[in-house]
């Protein structure tokens, strides 16, 4: 199943058919651009138990079949908390813990064994239906979690070792490993594990290039002071650490567990962790094969080489934007002006060289922020850098408390609409101070805006 943007109306003429075909080709090119990066690499895809029972699960397996056809080595790790809860209701038993992070008594362990094995079987059935071979193994060696803060966690465990050689052997033979939230020790004892944590250890052991969490939430969500919730689209591992320390209680739903696991995976060497809504059709492919994605990306700091500009960068920024200023694509800025506002600028480096820049000007009294001075050097065009910078600035504006991002453009309106998902606005949408400068410039730029 290719992540095509299909036409939903009736195709009444050849023009409509041609437009739809063109869109398919565009999407196909987008996919093919990523294929060389992922070929013969390992992905670990972890999904909550609730995803297995959702109508979209069969579509997810088709997407996984596509990844396998592109020679991506996919390992699946599944949870079973949803099924344990349901089984407990059916049997009238009261589980001591659902997700494997607390105390697991003997009765709960039996519930976990039954539920997890049932989910594993459903996953293997689904793989068979998509012509994929799958296998569940004893690759997870566990030991007791022990006594934590004075409490014996009984049958809860921790991963002691992942038999990576066994998993690689399965992958080399085009077999998809399926890993339940269970592990056993050398004496045959079984322990209940947290599937998020298992996925981290498996991803690190396989040196995976991606760890993807499929959950029933759109990604990492943060509760604002006014109790509204916002989706965080992108974080560095350091930003995630800060969020976990300062805003831990403001993380919504399973965001705490997923973000904690993401940081652990990144510290262990996994370059990128994605947290996405597994109920969205073609969401997995959209996340993997596009710059924008659909959920939250947490990445190591070197992933995009984006950093805050320093005073020493003013000269480079001024040189970078010179041609765009001459082409009247950007508003003229002197080097002194850039230096005065250097705290508003960010730069993108490639091998230590300045490749692009962008600025974020806050107007927080009006809950707005301006994205400005978006410029990519000619030799680094068409590499997705502009899109990454826009995503980055959008997240910075959101974290700063802005609820609307706007920008001005004379020649790149279509780019901002199609790539940045901005909407056309009017000068009346600008903050008063910015409106004054807009009128004084006489450029009559198109105003574009986007809710955060």
C-alpha cells in the first residue's frame, strides 16, 4: 500500500485522472528518495495492545510488508495491557498492574501470559495474511525487577540481555521477529515486562536506525496552563530531557512512558524515535517517508544540525541571504541588524558549514510569532532542509507559548502553503507593531498564517 493521496470524488474527466496520477507520481518520488537511506537497515516497530484490535491494524501490516519489500529489516514488539484489562474483566480477576512497570503478582502473571500469547498469535496470523513469515522466539533474557523503593515487584522483570544474533538470523532469512512483553531467565522462570522498555533494548541491540511507537495518541502531548493540549512535533534528546524534568506532570496520557523510553533509546545509540497514532491509515508510511510526518519525532542533536545562531554567524547569514535579497525574495537586512537580533536566528550546518538560516520573532502579547528570513544556500536546495527548518521553528514557537505562526512572502507563497501547510491571510492578521512595519515597507507581501 503506497501512501498516495487519493482522489475521493468521482473522476468525471481525463484532467482529474491526470491530476490524480501526477499526485501519485509525486508521492512515489518522495518514497524513493528515502529508500537508499533505509535499505538493509533495522527498524523496530512497537505497538500498544489496543492497536492490534483496531480496524487499521491490517493496514499497518500491509505497510510493514511494503517496508520489507524495500529490504528494511522490521522487528515487531507488542504490548498487551489492553488485553490484560479485558481478560481481567472477563474472568473477574483484579490485576496488580497492567503495563508491566509495577508489581506483578502470580495471578496477574497468568493473565499476562494468556493475553500476550493471544496477541502474538494474532500478529503472526496477520503476517501470514500479508504473505510475510514471522516467528516468536526466546530472544529476550530477563531477570526479576527485584525490590524497588522497599516494594518487591515479584514477577515483574527487566531485560537482562537481547539475543541480537538470533534476531538478526531471523531477519537475514526474511522472517519478521515478533516479541511479546515477556522474558525468561536461564532457569525457565517467566517475567512480565513493559513493552516500551523492551522495544528500547531491542532497538539498541539491533543498532536500529528507527524506533517507532504506534499508540492511540497522535504523539507526545503537553498540557498548557489553560488546560488545552498541544502536540509536540519535534524534540532533540536534550529538549526531551528538559521536558521530562520540568514538565513531567504536564505530559498527557502515555506521553511520559513513551518520551522516557525515547530518551533512553537515543542515549543508547538509536538516531531517531517516532511516536505516532497507529489508528491513522497510512500513518506509518507518512511518518517514515516524508519530512513532515504525522506524530512526534525525537532525535539526537546532530540529526538536523540546527543550532541557535551566535554573533560570529552574522556575517555568514548576511552573505547567505545576499542573493535572495537581490532577487527581492527576502527583506533587506544589514549585518548590524542581524547582529542586534541574533538571538532570533537559527542556522543549519552541513559539515560545519552554514547551509541555511531562519528566524523566529516573538509577538507573545498577541500569542503570535513570525517565521522570517528562511533561506537555503543554492547548493543545498531540494534536500528538504527548508522543510526541516520550518518544522523546527514551528515547534520553538509552540514551546514559547505562541498559538499562531505567521510569515510574509512575495515569491514563495506556494512553497509555504504546500510544504509548511500555511493558509493565506491578510495584513489585518498581523500584530499591530508588525502591521506598521508592513505598511511602511511597501512590499505588499502575502501574509500567511498557521495555528499551533
